[in-house]
């Protein structure tokens, strides 16, 4: 019989990340914020492939919140252009590495050109199965719940038929399991309206690392902390039942 201590540590199926700290990374180097966002894209590509290498099946990242439109016009415009450049620069590599790309969020406010780039990314990677990268753009957790309720009403779902499972089918991440691990970089300790429905029982991990500097060491530290957690999902700790004489 093998020693239980030899068992591999648990790996989350789904990791969600708030990629925070791009602006501060640039400011520390006396550079415009745009350069921080550019380095942030490079960090994202590294992290996608690192997650895939570790057996993580789903990665969901917060790229642009519904509140980010309040940022200076020049910064918002630069971010939109950066998305187009990133798709052009990295799409072929990610596709070749087995990454499936999906976009979640309200697409109505973005340009036709950006919507077309997203559709291209989704269509060209839809058969990939190594890891699913969901990019939350113009997304907010409250918006997600609201749009799910509206879609359910539009479909004529009766109130007595509306339960958590029914509403979940209308959520933006209905195709993925709920995140097991929720990471936020940049030193802030809040979830900022990201995946409010889906992260109900996620393990939260906050890192002081600014997102452009996030790499394998930071990812492995988060995974190691996740492996130490005793996930309860609102129940008793594992082992409590046996201590109390339960089966």
C-alpha cells in the first residue's frame, strides 16, 4: 500500500485572478501606465501556459471591469488597442498550445473591430481542450447576476422553477465549474465585483506581487497555500465527523 503522504497535492480545476498592479508597476519605473498594461499581457500569457502545465483546466482573469470606463479616456483607448495587438501577437501561440479562449462580459459598449477580434479568437480555439482561458472584459459580478435574471425572464422561466441550478445556466461562466482558487495580486484585499456568484466558496489568496511580475514562483505559492486549506463549502472541517463519532 502506498504511503498517503506520497499523494500529490490537490490542484484546483479552476483558478480566477484579479490582475492588479499594472499601473503601479509602471509608476515605480517612471513609465506611462500603458507600459504596465503591456507587461501585464505578457504576464497573462506566461500564467496561462504555467497553469496548463500544472493541470489546471480553467483560468478566468479580470481584464477590464464595467467600472474601468471611468478611467482617463487616453488610458481606456490604449487598453482597447492593446487588446487588438495582443490578439494579433499571441493568438496563434495560444491556439497551438491547446488554449481555448472565451470572452465574458457585456460586449455592447466595445467597438465592432474589438468584437470581431474576440469572435476570431473564440472560433479559432473552440476545439482546444488543454485549458480554457476566460477573459472578463467589461464585466462586473452584479451585471452578471442581473443579465442572468433578465435572460431567465425572457425565456419565460416561472418563479417557482427558478433555483440556483436554473439561474446558473444563464451566468457568464455557465460552462465552467466554480473557481476553486481566487487570486488577487497587487496587495489589495478585496474582490472588486468579480465573480460574485461563482466565488461563493472559492479559496481567496492575496499577493503583494504586482501583476507584471507574477510568475511561476508566485503561482506555485498560491497553489501551495490552496493545498493547505481545508475546504468546507459551509460544512464541518474534514475529520470533525470522525472525532464526534460520526461515520
